[in-house]
C-alpha cells in the first residue's frame, strides 16, 4: 500500500501551503489539510463556460478538507458550510500525484480536469450533470481543446455563437467536419469535396458572416437551441459505410440587446460522428440578405450531386425532387444585391417558398414533409425579421392554417403560430418608428398574442421561450404580479429549460427589496473573488453594465462623480460587467478613470451573476444599505443622488 508521505508529496502540486508532516501524523489532524483559501482562489477549471460553487471567503473557516481513500485512489474532498461537496482532487493511480480536479455545483459534479497520462499537465476536460455533456481532449496540453470525445448538438450551437461573437475560429476547429471524419463515415467523391470546401478557411468566413450584422456584437449571447428532430440517412442512400444521423437547419436563438426581439443564427447542418456532433458549414446570422443555407449531406442524399452513383439517388427520390433540390441550392446561393429594393426581395422569397412547397409535395414520408415545412417557416420568419419581406407574415399565417386543416394536432401547428407571432411583432416594431403610441399598441398586441399562444399550447416546444418573453414584457410594463406568476410557471413547468434559470433569477431580483443581498463573483483583475459582504458598513451601489450600452455610458460620468464625492464618507460601487469579452473592459475603465471593483465572469447576460438575478436590461442597479439589505432593486442615478444627499449632506 502506498504511504501517507507519498500522497502528500503528490498533493503539494495541488497546494504549496501544505504543512510538513511525517508518516506518523494521524488522519484528520488539521496539519494534514491544504490551505482552504488557496484551494478556492488558486485552482479553477482550465476551460471556462461552466458554473460552479464558489463560497464566500468569510465562510472559509466553516469549510472542511478531508483526506479520503478509496482503494488505489486517494485525495482531498472540500465541503462547504452546509456540508455540500465543493471540490474533489484525486490521485487515481496511486503514484502520489493529483490527476483529477473536480468542481461542484449544488452538490453535483459539473466539471473535471484530468491528467490522463500522469505527467502533471491537464489533457482532458469533462462537463457533467448541470454543466453539460462535453468531453474534450487537449492532446498537446496547450490549454485548449483539440478534439471532442463527446458533445451534444445543443452545446455545438453555443460554440457557434461564441465563435461568431469572439471571431475565434479556434473554438470551431474541433467541431468542423474533416477528412478523417468523412473517411470514417465512408463519404467520398463530390460530396466529400463539397463538405471540405464548405468548412475551409473558417476565420475568413466568420469575418464575412458578421460583416454588417446588427445582431452579432460583443453583447450577443446564446439563448437556446432550435431544430427539428435529427433524421437518419440510411447507408444505402449513397456510398457510405453506415447510417448518417443529421440535424438539418439547426438554429441558435440569440439575444443581442433587446430581449423582446431575439435574433437567429443559422448553425446549419450537423452530422454525428460517434458521440460528437460536427458542423458541415460555418454559422451565420439570419438578417438582411443572409438566408438559410442548404444542407450538403441531406441534400446530397436527396440527389443533389451524387453523380458517382446516380442510380442510387434515383431510387431514393423522384427525378423532380432532385431537380427541386438543385433549384433551391441555386436560389440560396444567389440572393438579391444588398441595394435591391423590396420588390426584388419579395420575388426572391416567393421563389424559395414555391420550391419548398413543391419539395413538400414530392416528399414520401411525414418526416420529410415536416423538414421542408420547418424550413419554409424559418426562412419566411427570418426574412420578415430582416425587414425585407413584410408580406411574409400573411404567408406564415396561411401555412399555419393549411397545417391545422390537414392535421390539427400536428406539433407543427404551434411551431408555425409562434413564428408568425415573432415575425408580426418584429414587423410592427419596424413600422412603429419609435412613436410612443404605436409602440404601446404593438406591446399590448404582443402580450395578448403570447397569452393566447400559451393558453392554447402550454406544452409546445416554444412554450418556455414564449413564457419568458411574456414575463419580461409584463415586467417592463410594470405588471409585476403577473410577471412573477409567469416566471414561477416557467420554473415549475419547464424546469429543464434555459428559460427556467433566468426565470428563477428574475424572481429573486423582483423580491430583493428589504432582503439581504448575496452576490459574489470573480474579480475582473483575476485576483480572487469580490463579495458584496466585504463592504458591510457602507452604502453600496451594485451596477450591472457593459461597454456597449448607451444608457450605461450616459450614467457612468454621473456615477463616477458621486463615487469621487462620497467614497470617503462611506459609499462604494461594485460593477458587474456583462461584456462578452473581457479584453474590452480594462481599456474602457482606464479611459473613463473608473476605479471601483469589478466582477467579471464569462457569458455576458448568460453569465452566472446575470442569470442569478435574471438581468434583462442594462444598466440595472441595486442600492444596498450598510447592513447589506437592498433598499432599491431598480435604482436610477437620481435615486442614488437623493439617497447620498440625505445620508451624508445633512451631517
């Protein structure tokens, strides 16, 4: 059996502050344990994008570090004040070195860094339970994932949005289809060439796809995954060694500053390679003239390009369907010029509609018909939201009526309904031209439509998002009681949805007045955590903000003046920055001579601090009294001025 001394030598890698010991030291003595503060401040996941529990530094003394032995494996488990597991660092092979670093949330392991070759360098990372399903490999131990052993389609769509926002093509490199993947699938000939060309030069294509975009910028965040169920292309459809599992037209719903008008990013076609979903094209926002790209694999299976074995294609679909697919591909690649008028776009979209309808009519199965119908709905809805196809709303309503007449219980009925609602709302907002009376009417109609949709389709696939849209709209309209009921309904009826996390945070935020504020997060400077409890005895303004908001920029000079005037008297500001990239924040603060502490965690409006309070607009400000209670959860600069004058100027 390995000695205690061997274990402790290995664990000095984990914590340099372990007190020296001998083999005679008994298990459980305080001298056995690493320093708790270093465990929490020095060790973090090598790969981010995961929420895990970070205790309040004031509770470190209530945390416990225990030595555990499980056969050959030994290590440390760190528990919090309530006894919940927070960290686990293990030596699994008995060589005296830690090779697994685990992080927990709500008592569940959500992330693990692994040294699988026992050379004291991380080469694998895994996400579990609430953290996701990913398993990444860092073969060259550079700190970045090189390949994925498993990743879900939903998580791929998140990476697609992150890559567009950050313009970091390296995020997508392990997720783009490659030559080895195609060899494994047995894909050859023209289709192989098309796929490799589609994902070539990703950095340039990412730049091109966001040029002029209004929905992709530093504050854009991923909201949810949207796609019809994946299809199976059987091995005998064309020359491939196995069945192909394909998602056609995957969409990512994003928020880019206006929570009432989410944007659409076309992630495109995903194909499954083992336990990994891979992209066959580069993502692009759907706006202006950017349209849904034709799926290369699915279309190829339908006869678009398998010239190496035309007899196989002919047996799969009709000659007419093959011709229609080719026509659709041609249309998708040839949108009107940017300066073309609306008549040109109207004609273009109607041509696409006609082809999709004909493809639907030529389909031999319900799944195929559903696929073309969804593409029709998504294409028209995106066109309306781009501002180039106002008559598309009426077209969407016609499609819904047609589906409902043929199959009243079809899940496509609510899909169609929600798309025309979103499109109609977007068109109405465009027509309102910021006129207050018009905006109020549009808002009232939107609320009515959302409530009617949710009454009729409470379990539809779009119900969580629609419920959140309704709750947000009600909250903005000052109808807090109704908003709270909808937030509560999301949490109880759609607990597994992304909307539920935001709804729970919104409920906490709405009920903050006269409650103790619990807020902590990683410091922007990277030197540990910032906790509002550190500022007890002072009046504190908690400011959720980012560098792109005009309202934040307007408030900032006034807040800085107040901070300069009253800081010495007992006033402090804590910034919670919600920019998508950390790099822009420091220069902005230096330029504006902002000196108060800043919390920053990745994810923007999807970051842990933002989701904890369901933040939906910026700036959002909390005023906290000297005892740590929230006195105003929706403060304005005027509120801050008034409070500080009353508190300090009368003395």
